[in-house]
């Protein structure tokens, strides 16, 4: 594909301003609530200060998107290149919007659908205005900031982020800030695929930060997602600077297995909970039965239904603990089908990137997609969470990277300044 055939390849990306950057980090992070909120509070419509701040920030995000759309209309040209995944996402989100009219809590469903629309449009505009390079860089900054906040809260106010497992061991869930395991796994992928030339102390500090949060989160699906990334990196050998550290990871894992790490993990997490996915199988069966009996085609309202019905099954589990279950319960069979088609199309894009490209950006996007599917199958949420923000950004990022010629990855992508930490020798390059 030539530059004439693809105008995106010929554009030199600009640097986002302070407002766009701040809004990016706030929307990506949720933002953090810094308090534990019971599911009943949301269902009863209780509004506290943290929720009010959350609403204001997402309204500002919607205003930013509206301004960009107004500017595009005035210039009589589109600022978003519409890919097939955009059209699929529009259908899926539109069908989720239909569930507002049959929702058990229309206000909650309407706000969650609004957040999804803002996340989809904001990430689409941001990627095409400022480039994949800057986008991934800010994602890494966001993950590092959230993990740092989780560690600080664990030391100062542990009740916000630490919880006890069934075996009596503390677990770093990070609930008041963000899902610790998910953020640490995503941050690890972003760090190891970054095009930044980190100094060795900076790289090691970030690796230790993500590694410790991931380890003490006791999130087995997040561990599996991180292991999947390192396995794909060994098999694919992409053009990233951290390949020697990837091999180091497997050496450490091998030593840990020989030292009996698995037995130690079984002491802090009940191994029998793997068979029923910590009670999720029963929850999914109950949610599916209720949905099929009451409103099989258009569901009972996105998130509102899975929270309310989930509370009836087990107050400790709450929501559906799966993006696919949440969409099915909230939007019914019609919306679930549209959402599955979207996810399959995105996975196909990711596989094609893995097969045809070795650059760091393409490898990062493909691995993020595989991680999103793996984690999303048994947890996470696609609305106002770091996971959801990355999910909707991949709707644009995957086809955008696939459409660009190989040389455009470095020739036309925006190059952000070096990180504001002491410089040092670059990390070794693969090969």
C-alpha cells in the first residue's frame, strides 16, 4: 500500500497538549475511586463525591470528543479513518444502548454505555491525531502510575487494596485503585515492547514494580497472561530491545519451579478453586438461565443486570466476571453475537500482525489483544477501567497498524521525548 493509497501513512503526528494528555490518563485510569463501594450503592442510585468526580471527568471526555467531531465537520473531512472494526463496534455498542430501555437500572446502563462510547471515540481520535507510539507510551505511564498508587496504598491504607484469601493470606487486589493483576500484566507487556531507550535502573525499577504487584495480586489469570506474552515473544522473536530480559524471565521461572514455587502458591490460593473458576461457573449458569427466561434477545441492561442478578446468587461475586457474560446478560443474544463478531475480527487482525510483522508496535498491539481476550473471558470490564480503555483502543490500533507500510512505523510515527529519568546505556536489542 502506497502513501497515496493510505493518507494516514503520510501524516506526521503532532504531540498532544496538556489537556489531552491529562484527560487520557484520567479516562484510562477510570479514574480511581479511592474508596470501596458496595454493588448495592450503584443499584440504589447513591451518588457520593468520588462518583460525582467520575461523572464530571467522563463528561469532559465526551466534550473533548464532541469538539473533535465538530472540528472535523467544519473542515469537511473525517479525522477518523473508519475500519471494519469501527463499524462492528458501532453495531455492538448501539445494541448495548438498546438495552437501556429494558434495563433493571436504566440510569446505570445509560451511563456505562456512554462511557463505552466516549472510550471508543476518544481512543480513535487520539490514535489518529497523535500516533500509536505516543498512545502506547502514555498507556505505560498510566500503568506505572496505577501500580505505584496501589503500592503506596498498601503501605498507608491497606484496607483499600488488600484483601484476605480463603486460606488467610493477604491478596493485593487494588480494588479502590484498579485491578492490580490486570494493570501489572498490561504494564509488563507495554514495558517489554516499548520503543523507549530506558536506562537500566529505570527498566529494572519498572520491572520490579510490575512484577511485585503481579505476584502479590495472586491473580492466576494475570499470571497466565504474562506467561503467554513471554512465550509468544520467545517463539516470534520480535524486534524489541528486551529479548535478553525475556529469556531471563524464563530462567527465573524455571528456577522458581525447581525450588517448589507451585507448592507455595497452593498455600495462598486454594487449588480446588481452579475447577469451578472460583465460583464463576455457577454464577454464569445462573445469570444465563435468568436472562434466557426473562429477556433472551436484548438482555436486562448492561452491567445493571449482572450486578443485581449476581447479588442474588452470591453477594461476594457481584458482577458477571466476564466481558462476554456481562454483554450477554446486559444485551441478550443479539448483542452477544455482534460483540463476538467484533472480538473475532480483532483477534484475526492480531494474528495477522504476529505473522507478518516484527516491529515493536505491532507486537505490542497483538499481545495486548490476546491478553485482553484471555483476561476478559474470566474477569475485567469493558467500560470505565484500564482494561476497557485498552480494549476499545484496539478497535482502532490493530487495523491502523495493519494498514500502514512497514517503514511508516518509524518514519512517520511521532517520537516522544525521552523519559524524565537519568539516562544510561540502552537495553540490548534483539538479535
